[in-house]
């Protein structure tokens, strides 16, 4: 595209001591316009952004500090927007002349035009748009503004009137004689104010040639969805091609980056012309096609809206044609190998390959997670063959084939009913049978040496009613231990046994299955001394109280070393406590305001003395002896009270009963402590050790 600038006109408006230049420039192929004005040694410049169109007329303003009437040199350059350097090869323009200021009431409109089509008289219609931006600062004496558009062919349009400030737009349409085409100099001419100069605009009118363009009739017929989510659309095109001077060639752009083949149409061609195209209708419901004329040239394209209707669902679920399940014999682990052959069809062209995987669930619906199942793609080879090792104990097993890409598809479900395995156990492979002699330990009061026997073997336990491998270790001292294995595998098992010193022949025997070879090892066990076990001395037999003994636990406690006096003094403690109880019944010991000081002091000393005696006896002997003494004291006191009642002795019942109740509660506490003490310290093994 060529690049040029033409200064079409220059007008000015006085502003202070300077003026504002109104410059109309016709530009071609320029995007950045620079105006430079020089007058009376003063220079002013400004940059304006254009569209870069092939023909563009703009009017721009440039303020200069030069009064009206001054000679000005005005240069228009097309420049680089960054460096402001003139673009090589782009023609500039220069205007030299006086600054002719117009009436301040003059408002220069922006005038644009759009060429239209030709009519039968070879006239081309041109539509003009005239826009006024009337500033609010314009004096009221300037109104009304009245003018018209002179079309440049001795005709003119209607008058347009503006009575106030604001933005106003007027449209004039005029038919130009375009038999030969050409450029017309149109202008907006002011009637009021009459001093305002015309605002010119050049109008390029293209020549009208013989018009071969026709308006085609197009009908679309949309077909149903196919399996690929597509719809076939038929375009039926008809047009009047009776003008033998014209040649008609057209094609259809379907709007999806695909075009039809070119169609050559003559007056003898069959119409309508049917053109078919297949649209992807998985996601789109409409499309826009375009009929384009290759011949005649310059004929307008025809837009064709295509309503595809609802989107076409595509079934991308994998197609499983068959599933074959083969169950093999039980293996050594009592499990059954199951081979599944999955036959499937490849995915359709519009669908992605599905990733399928088998999942297994036991008879309770719980997922079986210890089965290795590999996913496979439907784009791969069919069938997919995989072998899974399943446990008959989980049967019946549900096998479910699910997809990862399309989870809403119906899964394939098969039931695998495995029969229980019945495989007898086989003789174990005994890798070693060894004994490790350890240290001495106290075992039930005996100092014996511990020996650890280790069996390392591979066991095949089998499955079914006779399943299980049983081994026995005979320690050669009349004692044995058995080892039971219900699951096949490799085992390293340790069994401990305690021996007195000596030499022993330990034997490992396979009890089940029978007739399997065992092993025998010789074990030398060094004897243990008591000090090797750090054993406490053994208590003699637990003392047996005589049948008439009232306090059996205190009797056993008194058999400890240095505690024999406890049972001798027990009766004295019991008598002392019973006397205190009897004294309370006789009213000898009571607290009252009617008592003398010495009576109350005596009562306090008696109660305090009883506490001291009980605590001293408990500390030196045991809870059991105190409990027995308190029980005996209550028995003696009750007997004494009965005798006093018989002989009519006057008793203080309230004080006595309170004293008796206090001793009873004290007996309950010490009796509980006695039972706890006896459970730990008065047994066969402990009564002599503390």
C-alpha cells in the first residue's frame, strides 16, 4: 500500500495573542501524522494517530503562538510513532501562506462518507455523515448555525440547523453519476454565519460496471445425529443466472475451516444445486456458513445460518463383546489361579481410549485388595488376558470391570464361584534343628538352665479337612511341646525348655503328615547352682493354727522370727479395749458440762490411751493381730454388759453403744487391711520372708 499525505485546507481561529490552526489532511497508508508549524521564528508541532486506511480525511487542531495574518509554513510528515523520524518513501506535504482566521462562531464539522451500490442508471449511492461538536463556550449570539452539504456535482442537500451547544449528527444520501467514476469535491457550506468558510471533503466514486451479481436462494436441511455425534446438512442453492454475459462460480465456506468444491453454474444447470457437509454436533448447536462468489468478482458474500438443533450425545462407553473365565487347579498356597479373557471393540474415532480394570469383592462385598490387577486400554489388542490368584475362602467372588475415562458407563460384572481346595499336606523341608544353651533361671523354686530350640523349615500345610503340619519336640526329660502350622510358608520357630544339668537327646518329630523324617540332636546342659539364680530361701510349710485358735492369721504372723510375743499380748490388748467399752456403758467415761474437770480429763486420757495402745500394737505386730484383738474386745464387752444387765446395774446406754460402734468400725477397717496383707505376705511362699 502506498503512503502519502496532502494538506487539503487550513483554517484558523484567533486565540489570545496566537491562533488555533484547523488543518484538514488527506492521508493514505499512514498511522502516525506529525504537523510542524513555523511562523515569525516560532515553531510548534504535534503528533496524531490515524487508522492507516488507504484513504482517510482528518481535520486536526494545532495551537501556535502566532497572530492571525502571519505567514506560516506547515509541514505534514508520516513518522515512526516511537522515534518520530519520517518514514522513508512516504510522501510529505507543505503549505506556505497566511494564517486566515475565521469567525469564532464557525464550528468545523467532521464529515465522513460510505459508498453504496449502483442502480440501474449507473448511479452509485453515497451516504454522508456530518458530525458537529459545538462547545458550550460558544457565545449565544452565534446561534443558529445553518448550513448544507454541497455534493460537488452542482447539487446540494437539505439545510441543517443547530440552535444550542452539544453533539449533533446529520446524514445525507446522494446518487453520483458513476458511468466513468471519479472524484467529487463536496463541502459543507455555512448559510449562518455567512463568514464561515466551507469545510471541504473529497469523494471518490467508483465506476459502475455491468452488475452480474444475483441474490441466491439457499435452503438448509439438517439430518439426524449419527454414532459419531455428527449431523449431515444439505445446502440447496438456487439463483437466476439468465444473463448470458455473466459467469457464475461459487463455493460454500462451511464455517469449520472446510470449504466445498467450486460450483460452475450456467443457465442450463440443474437447480437447486445440492451441497452436503457433515458437522460435528457434539458440543455446538449452530454454525454460520458463507456462500462466496469467485465469479462474478466483487459480488457480496451471502451468510447462511445453520441451526444444528440439540447437541448429539456420543456413546463412548467401551464395547465389551465377551468375557471368558478359566479356573485353574489349586496352587501350593491353597489358592486358585483364575484367567480372565476380556474381548472388546476399539474406540470410535471421536472417543478416547478407555482404561479398563478388573476389581474383585468377596462374598461379603468387601474389596479384595491383595490381587494384582493391571489396567488396559481399549486401543490395545483384544482380548486382554490376565491371571489372578484368588482365595476360595472369599467365594463367591464378584469381578467387576470398570472404566476410568467414562465412569458413568455400565460396568461388566461376573461371579466367580471357586470350590474349596483339598490338598493334603506334604513333608516339611527341615533346614535346621538346633539348641542354644542359655543361662540359669528360677523356675518354681528350682534353679534350672534355659535351652532354646530353633526349627527352621519350609512348610506346605495343604488345604482341606486334613490341612495342617504338626511338629513335636521331645526334650528327653518326659516333656514335649508341639508346633502347629496351618498356612504354608517358611518358618523359623523357637521353643524354650528348662533343664537340670545333664546330657539329653532332643528329638524333632513330624506328627502330621506321617512318615516324614525328623531330626535328633544331643544337648549338653551344665548344672546350675542356687546362687546362679539368686534364689531366696524356701519358706518352711505354712504353720497350721490349732482348731480352737480364734485368730488364725495373727497366729501365722506370730510364727515369723521375733513375732511370737504378738499372740501372747493379744489378750491383754483385747481386755484393755473391752474395759474401756464397759466403762463407757457404766458412764465412767463421758464428756459433759456437769462433770468435773478431772472426770472429763479421765475420759479423754482413756480414749487417747486406747488409740495409743491400738496403734502401738499395729506397728509392732500386724493389722491381723489388731483386728483379732478388737473383735475379741467386743465379744468380752458384750458378755460383760449382759452380766451387768442381769444383776441390774444401771447403764449409760447411749455412751456405751457409741463406744461399741466406734470399736466395730475400727475393726472393719483393720480387718480389710488384714485381708490385703495376708494375700501378699502370709502365703506358702512369703509368710517367712518379711
